[in-house]
């Protein structure tokens, strides 16, 4: 029985690794509505609280009336409308790059970029904790695939010095999605420069959040000019959906010619691009959102560590509580849900074995009182 799917599913259930899709009955904002109950929501990536912002919603509605719902085709056929063009130009200017190119999702951007640039004669070097889409992009490219110890430039250097390759591409998350810590970008850039490698940063969780204009990890760490490829997503800090790659004119032209996940897919709806133009501007102007986030992060870290919970080395809005066993993580998630808090447990293979966690995320849409309520619930769960 080659296709004994039932047995595989049962095994996954037995390991406490079964994934249960939730059907939400409202926006995934400060609150979330599920099965007739309202929860305080601590698991969205809407870090700046822009996904439900009235001005962003109005821009989306207005653009949908003007441009329709579907873009109608891929970018290279007739799906690339004026709002897409304006958003690409705004993203290039925002990130200090010659050009930017939109992709329909961050997952597709990562697959597309790495496989467009690398082939069998090349080598890709990835942090062990990189997002799944970066790992998949590396595998899809057919290049020699190496993973280095998390945030360890020396380990990277040892790998880079071993073996020949036509092109060498080093790929990291700017902010690691499940740990919330930041890559040591200056040290990585130095190792890349010494070994003739290019550096690609996936800043899905840094964009909007880091730097006083929300330009992300590269500006916060002063390495923008030393990073050849920037990938950013629009569905997290910017509260919309889709993604972009920013870089030199030659890089973007290469992606237009060779990135299959750009060429062979329908462009995002123009209304999403138009709404993102507004959220991008708000993310630049409204630094109070980042200041509020910093306050929330500080309050949460102080309270949770005082209670003896194990936090990670993160100063970003991603504040996981490390639990360990899958079953314990599921139990804490369920206990918090009972008390009115939505925080999903993250288990292997998304995180390493024995490192199941509750991935708490904070948002500028939260109030300090929300964090205090969560801390009270966490304290009760320990008793
Ligand atoms: N990169 C990172 C680091 C991510 O966390 C994610 C989303 N979870 C992605 C890429 C994929 O982006 P998208 O959700 O737009 O496909």
C-alpha cells in the first residue's frame, strides 16, 4: 500500500504534530473571532497594525472600484497595472535600490530569485534556521547546498573556503521568523566580500519594524550597500500581501527574464498594490507604531522572564516562549485559548526537535493592557 495516507496522518497525530486549520470569523488583528468567541490575538504578523487601518482599507476599496478585483494576467502579459508600477518604484526608493520587482508571495519570490541566479555549477550557503522558502529555493536551484550554524559567520567562512563554485550565494533571514533574533549582517557581509560571494537577505520580519523609517534590517545595521539582494514581504509589517525583490538594474532584469515564479503566475490584484502604497507611506511616517511596539516588547519580556518563562534573544515583536516538548506547547496554547488568548504552538519540523514554542507576536494594534492581561494569564497557567 504505497498510498497509505491514513497511517501517515495517524502517525503525525500520535506525535502531537497534527496541524489544524482555523476558520476565523473576522479580521486577524488585535482581536480574533473564532467559533463564536473573541480572543486577544498574539499570533499575527501584522506588526504595525496596518492590516485593518481605515486609510489602507479605503485605498484598497477605491482601487478595487477603479481597477477591478483580479489583475487578469501575469505581469509580462497584461497584468502589470499602474499601481503595480508605482509600488515597485516606491519600494525601490524606500529601500535605496535601483529597482524593485513584485512577486505574488514571499514564498514565490524566494524560490524565483535563488533558482534564477543559481544552477548546478554554483553553491548556496544558508543559515540553519532560514525560512522554509529559502531552503526550498536553494534545493530547487540545483546548486550545491550547504547550511551553516545559526548566526555564525565563522562557520560560514569555513564552508565558503571549501570547494569551488562559479557563483556563491549566501542567504539569511534578516530577522529569524521563529526566533525573532537578527542576523549579524555586517559580519556576514565581510565574510561574503572576502570570499567573493553575494549576500541575499530575506527581511520579511524586519521591513516596517526596524530602522526609524521602517526600512528594515539592512538600514538598522548599516549594510544596505553591501547586500546585493533584498527580499521583503508585504503581508507582515505592511499589512497587505505579496512580496518584492530589490536590487540593481541588472538583478531585476535577470529576474524578469529567468525567475519562473515571477513569469508564470498571475500578478497580485492592483488594489493590493494600491493599498500597499498607502501602508508603505504610513509605515515611513508613523514612527509611533515602532515606538509603541518597543514598549510592548519591553513590558512582555520583563513580565514573562520574571515568571520564569524561557524567552529567546529577541528584541523584535517576535517573542517566542520556548517550551520544549510538542505536547507541553500544545497544552499551554490550549490553556491560554481557554482564557481568551490566541497563540498557536509552533512545533517541529518548523522548529528544531525539542524546541516547540509559543510564538507570541506583538503588534502596534495592541495596548499595554493587552500585554498585562496576557502576562496574568501566563502566570495562572503556571499554577
Ligand atoms: N520569508 C520569511 C522569513 C517568512 O517568515 C515568510 C512567511 N512566513 C516568507 C518568507 C513567505 O512570505 P509569504 O507569506 O508572503 O509567502
